[in-house]
C-alpha cells in the first residue's frame, strides 16, 4: 500500500515552473524587441541621411552629396557611390546648360549689335534723302557709297555667321563639304607673306621654318580654298591688331604627326584672360578699336578655329603682354598614298 502523499497548498510545482519560464520569455522577447528597434533605427540612419540629401537637392542645391557611411563593397556604399556619381553628372550638365545659355545670350546680343550699326547707317541715309537733305548730286553719291559699304558689311557678316553655323553641325547636309586634295602649306605661307607686304609695305615679313631655319615641307590633305581663308584671316588679324610696320614671321614645317603653319608678330600681345577668349565669336581683345581702324566683327579667329577643327586639327596661341602673339595652326600630316 502506497503511503499517502502529503497535501501541499497552492499550485502544483510544475505550474510555478511554467510561470517562471513564461516571465523570462517575456523579458527576453522585450529585450530582443528593444535591441531590434535600436538595430533597425541604426540601420535606417544612413537612409535618412540620403533622404535629407535628396530633399536638399530637390530644393535646388546641387552641391550636396550623399555621405559615405559604409564601406565601398557594401550595398549601401555602392548605392552612395552611384548616387554621388549621378549627382556629379547632373551638376556638370546643369552648369554646362547655364554656360550655354549665357553664351547664347551674349552671342545674340553681339549679333544684334553688329547688325544694328550698319542698318542704322543705311536707315539714316535713306531718311535724310527722303527729307530732301541731299540737294546736290555729290551728296547723293556720297550717301550711296556709304550705304553700299554698310550693305557689304552686312553681307559679309551674314556669310560668316552662316559658315560658322554650318561648321558647328557637320552632321547635316547643309555643312560645307571640304574638297580635300594633297597640298603643301608652304604655298599658303608664301602667299600670306606677299599679302602682308602688300597690305603694309613697311613691315618686315620673313618666311622661315619652325625652328627659324629655311621653310620646311608641310604636306596636308585639305581644302585649299578653306585653308586660304584661314591664312587670310590670320593675315588680317596681324594687320588689324599690331601697329603699322610691326615685324611678322611666318613659319612652316612639320612637328611630330602635324604639319604646322604659324604667324608670329612682335606686337603688344595679350593677357592670359584675353588669350583664353581670343577664339570666341565677336570677342575683341581691344574693345576700343573701332571699325574705322580695322576692328572687324570679331569673327575672323572664330572662323579660323572652326575651319581648322573641320580639318581635324587645332589652332593654338602663345602670347604675353609686350611679347607679341604667335598663332600656330596644326593639321594632320599627310603621308601620301
């Protein structure tokens, strides 16, 4: 016969054990939940930084960048790098667009100014004639001569603008075709020497090689008419922007893979700021120079740059105040068939 088990008041022992386990489980779950909350909060902190950066960019500040809060090999690090690269391109594109708009506004203003001056002259002479302000035949002849001169300036300006527009877009059918044939830049250099002497007989114009020796061969495959336009504009630039009688040296030869033609004068030269803009359209280093002194429209060197680029070359300028200016045209050297 089994002995009788003593009576124990309250819950059984296993019930107390289960209660204690449940309490411990609740504490553990609470601790895990709190740790998870902190972990999620810490993990989302970089994303909140990215969100604040995106909000700043959306408000118009493109200088903000996503901070690198993780290693470059982590997903967050790669995301930050990709976003910063995208932002760099967006900022560069926005700056390029602003610069293009600024240049376009300046270009339109310059074109308007250049067109307005001769048109105002033509309009003034015609109104004077209509009002009877030219009673003598000589007065009419003088006015017609002035009108013809202003009209010729307008025609030249429009033709230069049209040429530049066509050279800007070589992909269109309107782009002027280049009639490339084998030629030597020595021919253009010799002709430029004669042109300079004819325009200013007081000048000393020498024809040399690039190192100062005798002229060297400079074979190219180019459009002779267009390249003559290049040399003609460089000759005109030397005459217009140096005092009468200023010596000029024309050098021709080869340099590495290029055929080179250079015009070096001993004039007043330019500052570095002026040299940076010398090929800009309508730019004049000497803003006080008027048309009467040969200031031109400011398109000559822009046409030189565009025509040389159309031939696959480039044009450089080396200058300093009081040390003259050297314009160097570099074209791909032609090695023959």
